[in-house]
C-alpha cells in the first residue's frame, strides 16, 4: 500500500493521520468542504475484484443500524484508490490486543457480548458475515467493540457465489461446512467462527494454527479434516464453567449440534452478565490530587464516630475470637533452655574443681 500523507485529499476527504498501515489502510480524515465531519476511512488499491468486494460491503453496511457496526458515511473511488468512510471507531483490532498480551475476563466478555449483538443484528437483517475473525473486530479499552470486514458478507438464502469472487477469508476460523463448500455461507458458520474468536481471546492460543500449511495447495482440505475430527474447543479451567460451555457449544464440528442462532448466544451471555459486566464510567468521579487543585487539607471529625458504638463493636469482635490457650511448646522450650544452662554451669564448676585440685 502506498504511503498516505497527512493533508492529502481522497475524494471529498482530507487525511489527518494514518491509523494503521497495510492493505487496506485505515486513516483518520475530515471533510474538505468545511463541515468539519470526522471519519475513519478504509483505503485500498483498485484491482480486478476490489470494486466487487467494496460494492458488497457497501450494500451490507447500508442495511445495518447498530452501535457495534460502524455507520457508513461515504464510499467511492479516487484515482487508483477505493475508499469507504465510517463514523469514527477505535483503530485497534482484537488481533492487535491479543498479540500484546492477555485480556481481563470482564473486558473479554464485554467485547464478545458486543460482537454477538452485532452478528445477531446482521442475521436478523438477512445477512451472514462470512469472515468473523480477530482482525475484523475493532475494540476499545472501555468495552466498546465494532464488527467490520463486510466484504465477505452474503444475504441469507442468496444464490451461491463462486468463492473466487470472495476476498481471502480467515481459513482457521471458517466452519467445516464452509471449507467443504466454499460457495455457501450458512448462518451457523458465523456461530462457529465466533466460538473460535472467543476461544482465542480467552485462552490466548490459536484455535487451529495453520502457519505450517501456508504454502500448501491443499491447506483447505487439511483444515477440513482437522476440524471435522477435532472435538469442540475448550478455553480452559481458568474460565468459568458457563463460558467454557458456551464456547464448546459454538464450536461443535457438526453444525446441527451448535447453538441454533445468535439469539441463543446473546441470551447465554446476558444470563451471566452480573458476573462479568464492566462498571459504567460515565458518572464515576475522577480522582484528583488535592495539591493540584489547591483544596484545604482533609480533617476527620471525631464526632462522626460514636465512641460507645465503637466500644460495643470491639467487644463483640473480641467475643467472637476463641479463648487463648496456653502453649505447651513454649513451656517445653523454656524448660529445655534452663536445663541446658544448668548443665553448663555444673560442667564448668567440675572443670574448675579439677584444675584447682591438680594445681594444689
């Protein structure tokens, strides 16, 4: 991907800065017409299939209205570049976060809940994502998450497409039935891919590492055989039982054994929400140094604590404590020390008496 410079114009947008490099690249931009509209743009090179992929992505995005799917603002072509502009979202992907280290369980569940809701909305709108993978999920530290990568989306019940018209999908997350028939994308394939993402996020390990097969022409067949024979994925005993069960039910090799839809996935997460929900931070008071804001020193009012109530609480606390028992081992230790001291004294007196007798 050619370097995109700050101040450069792409369509009606002026680039502010680059958020991530690669193909495609993400840039922060602002409208050049004076409206001061901020967007995040996905910019890629124009090639034989790129316009087809972008048209499918735009058609899918126009069907959605969900907080965890970025809102489409604009799309088009500029010179040899294609661009899609969205309302701002976090540039970090789930893949980036997992690469940098472990993720807190509460935060991980919050992200999974957001993505499950986005996929629930997609399926209810009549679309299948087709490539649910960590690099297509963008996340923020406050628990927000956004689902992208819609170039692989297909309408539910749509006439089969040739897989050659699809962008490269993440083979390690594709369901066995998609590997067996790449021209189809049934809804339960998204459930399988979601389970693989959840497994990797919770366990910190790749679901089906296939780097060794990257150059093999039969890698799809190898993965199909592996996934068909592999049991469902378990993220490990460090996670609560309900979450392990959810991941296992999503990653069954046989599609009929999986959870039937994302309504079930969302309901499963909501049933355990009190155990993982992040505390809201909107109305939480911020901590500040009293020295920085020139506040008077804190003073504790003695009248705030009733001495009589405090005495009663201490007495009740002491009443609950077991009565102290004399420790026999201390007596034994003191007695042994006294005996040794007496023995040494007697020995010293005998030695002195013998020496004096010899001298006499």
